[in-house]
């Protein structure tokens, strides 16, 4: 993000606004997580990796602000942000327009995000069982689904995107 253009800043603001709106609805984790993951990957792929990662660092704090996570779990947001940033970085670096590139980007990005959160929830932190569950299996599912949605949307969005 060395050269911040007004256009990229505006695009990132739109993606962030969509992410905040989705979280504001307080939908089930499967719907919210899938949508947020897709937004992170779209931002990382269509704007820049840096902007996608930045949005991924902000969304856990929004989850606390809108009541998806209680404020006492603020420290958990660090690991969610780390997982999001890793997910965006890996996906964006591996993504290619061919099937193999898409599968690799989704698979490896999702596994790394899951590993970060699962290690945090099961080894690093002492959490209530419900929070541990929220940070494990559903995360890989929403990461894979979000990656799938993003890979379906990237090609048509690239066609209409103008730099």
C-alpha cells in the first residue's frame, strides 16, 4: 500500500462498509463468516493484498462492536485478525484463473486460517467450550465457502473493474 490512490481507498471503504453491514445483521456464523471471508478475498484480489489484509484486521473489532463477540473476548480478535490476514495473503498469492490455482488458493488459505485459530483456541488460550467450537470447525467451513464464492465472483468483477 505504498502508493495509496483515492480509487483504491474508496474501493476498500466500500468492501469494509459491506463487511460491517453484514456483521450488523447478526446472521448465523455460517452466513456471516462465508460472506466476510468472500469480501476479504475479493478485496485482496481486486484491490490489493494490503487492503484485503487491512479489512481482515478490522472485521474482528467490528464483531465485538456489533455484539457478535462479547467485549471480554477482545484478546481473541488478535488471532482472528491474524487468521484473516494470513488467509487473504495466501489466497491472493496463490490465486490463478485456472481450476488448480483456485483450488490451491482456497485449500491452503483455508487450512492456514483454520490452523491459526485452532491452535489459538485449543493450545494458547483458555476459552469456554462454545468459543473454542466457534473458532475451530466452522472456520474451515466458512473459509472454504467464502473462497468458493470469491472465486466465482472474481472473474466477472475483474471484467467490469477499471484501474
